[in-house]
C-alpha cells in the first residue's frame, strides 16, 4: 500500500499492491516490504464504505491467488513478518513505535489474505501456497519448511509472550484475529470438521507446548477487559481527516475489522456495544471458545479443552496429578467477577456454561461463594428478556441454572439472599424478595412464554427440571411466587382440557368419515400430561419436605383447590395427588372451623398453626426429585455452529461473504 495510500479508491491502482499480487517474485530482503508496510489511510465508518473497500481490492486478491504459486510472494511476506516478530519484544521494551507499526501492518495484510485464501480453496491447496520455495514455475519442494505451522506458532508466541502495552495492544488483537481466521475453514463446510490440517498443527508438534499458556492468556485477557489505548498513545501516524486505518481497526471505533482483501459482501450485523469496549477481550473469548470446541483427533484429545477442564485457583497449593496435561492456575476471584459482569453477551454465557460443566474446580468454587446473586441475577435477566435473546443464549442460561440447582447447598442458600427492588422485573413491583423466589418466578415465566410461543419440549423439560431440583428446598416462598406456581398449573390444566376436548371431537369425526386424516391428539395429550405430572411432583415435593416453611404455597393451593379436583381420580396422577389432596382437605377443614369472612392474615395464621398439627406420617414419601444435566451425544454438532455464528456476528470480528458460508444459514443483509 505504501505511505501514499490515503483513499479506498486508490487501492486497485496502488503500485505496491499490484507488485505484491503480480507475476514478479519479490525477495524477502527487498526494500519493497518497508515501503508496502508503511501505510495509513482513513478507516471506513459505515458498511457502505466497507463494501467499497472490499470491492476495490477484489482484483488484487484474485491476482495474488492466481500468481502466488509461481511468485511465492505470500510466503515472502510471511517470512518478513516472522523475522520481525523475533525483535518485537525488544521493540516493545524500547518503545520502537515504527517497527511495531510496520509489523502490525504486515500481520494485518497476512490476516486479510489468509481469510480470502481459506474461503477460496481447500486446506490442501492452501498448504501448497504456504510451502512454496522459489523454483521453476509450478514446482513445489517436498522438503520445504511449513510456513503455515511456523506462522501459527509465531502467533501463539506473540499472544502469550509480548507484554500488553499501549503500543502492542493492536498487534495483540490482530494476532488473535489471525488465529481465528486460521481456523475459519470450518465456516465453509456443512459438516463438522473432524480431521483438519489446522487441527493437526494445533494438537501436535511445536504448537502443543503453548497450549496452557495460550488458554491462560486468553482467559486473563477476558478477565481484564483492557480497553484500546487513547489516540494520543497510538503507534500509528494520525491524519487530520479521521485517523489511520489500523487505529480504527483495532480500537473498534468503527464497525470492525477492515478487510482490505475480502471478496465477500457485508453480511455481519453490528453487535451490542459491550463487545466494543474491549476488542482484545472479545476476540480472546471467541478464540478460546473456538479452541475449546475443536473436535478430538483420532488419537489425541483436544488439548485446549483439557486445559479448560483442569486449571485451578491460584490459591490452591495442592500439586497437579501427573495424569493431567496442560494444567495451570488462574485467579478464580477475578474470573468470577468478570463472568458476573459480562453475561450480556452470548459468548460470556457460553464460557460460563463451559467452565461450570467441564471444570469441577470452578464449579466447586462458584457454589461456595456467598455472593451467588451476582452470578444468578444476570442469568435470570437473560431468561426474563427471552423475547430479545436468541434461542441458543436462552438455552445456555437455562442449562447453567440446571447445573447450579443440582447442588442442595445452592438450593438452600438462594432462599436466604434477600433482594431489594428488582427494576427489570416489570410484571409486578418486587420491593423485597428472596433470590430463590425470583428464580422460580423467572423460570415459570419462561415456561409460560414457551407454551404460547415456541412450544419447545426441550426448554419445558429443563425449566421444570430446575424447579424440581429446588422443590425440596423451597423456603419462605414469596406470595407472588407461590401464586405463579399454581397459575402455571392452572394454565396446564386448561391446556389439558382443551386438547382432551379436541381429541374427543376428533374421535367422533373419525367414526363418521374414514377419508380425512386426523391430527395426533394422543401425542399432544401425552406431552401435556407429562408436564402436569412434573408440576404435581414439584408441588408434592415442597409439601412433603418443607410444608412448614411455605404457608404462602398452602394459601395458594387452598385458593385454587378446585383446579385439582379433576386430577384426583385420573390414573396418571392418582398417586401423586394423595398428599396434595390430604393437605387441601386438612387445611380446608380448619378454615371451615374458623368461620367465614377470614382476612388474608388470619388465613395465613391458621395455616401456620395447622402445619404443626398436621400428622407428617400421613404424607406418602416419594423418591427425591433430582435431575442432572447430561450433554447430548455429539455435542459438537450444536456447539461448533453456535460458536462460529458468534464469531461471524461479532462487532469486532472479521467479515466473510455470507453467500460462501456453509456451516449455517446467514442473511446477506
């Protein structure tokens, strides 16, 4: 590009880009590289300008793809970058701004080119471009060095070893983005990649020793949420007409990574502003999730997942077992704080799920915290705003709750945490409520939303499983929470009656006509009866284990006792109705004895007195309700497309042509 490039329109005619992509080989020692890498021009500030930039460089990209097998200029550029990175740490210490600026520019061009090459060709063809040695046209050396592997190792070194300073912030972001691009071949395959050249590089050879250090660095980048340096601290020369291209790129001030060499259209939609506050943290988290969800090799498990599964707290002085590879330690308190603060994004929620599910050290630490409300409240807020969230984000939040409710200590402690004025809960003013009661309210609301909108059985099941896990530990339920439990049962009861009526009418219709196909109401009825059964088990579990702690639930039961009448003799519910029927009958009798026109306070007083008199031995014991989250078989079929959709839509991400994406369906607007 050179120091004279200042407008997007100039790029197709730029002499340095034409030479890079042309038919003439350029030696890695040629002064040309210093000229090419001394560029700066105003960054695009809109998707329209970004599209113009992409269109302006299409010819350059296609020319390089065509000519590189003969010129090897891509390899020469990479060698220039590799040679410079050997002095990068010293340059940072010496505040050598110009050297770091040019090295960053080299990596920026490599990243953009690599993205196009990966989109345009197979991994095998890509490898040939990176193993080129200057020989006669069309020939490749079988013993040539593998620049692709060397580049990847260099990036890992750069990310883990270069100190994070104002002058190194942008090149750190670029190195992480380039690693994401390196793994982006998955985007262009419909099926999950299980054997890949990129996987081989990362799981074996010279890259493998960097595993734990890379995972640790990426986690600390997420924890620290370092913002881009202010303009005055920037390494690149600034211009009065809007600043240099790369400042806009790395700071995330505009719309994201300016893909100077991208072939595709503008397909990525702008994400929420929290991601823009720290491009380094955002990109680090995305790379970490990509690495954690790589499939295992046939003979080697994913080492990055192993590292995530086994790291410990810095305060844990016990030795690591020799059987645990890639182990390291990290400050759990700092990690917990960051996870609590960042749950507005899908990727932070996915990281929390990954750590809770896979790392027992983290799970034990979190469940022992005395401030669990800091973690649970953001998760509840995700579920509460279910209409505004994508289904994957909602599922992750719900599964996190399910994992937490597997622990009895958690189920007890959440009822001891009293919250004041939950402003985001708009259905009712909650001036004071326990965390446990709020959790129940939000989960029930999610079930009701699902019943009327998405009708997803999986979501239903997990919501009710979380409530079931908590039910034996329900304590001092808020009046509104108790009402909502019974209201949900009322809704299910009405749904049951409606489906039953439809089934009856359908059966009558089938007797008069054999030609018309009939809906399968029997299946619908089975599903709704399963849900009703689970709700009755939840109510029964609370009454059996903590009746004396929940007068508000007894009050709500008595107020709506007619709801349960139809299920007393139903063969599917007869057994579970015994205790509920006993409680309703017992307390109804005591209220009848107390006379008519009783106030709410008087009814609650009678209930509290009656709890002591109720013979507990008359309540039938049922097995404890306990549901454990079990990951689906082949979870990568869900998680890999999910992670790459987050990468694709990231505000500080990389732009791909939506028409080229095959892993999932993308809108092109």
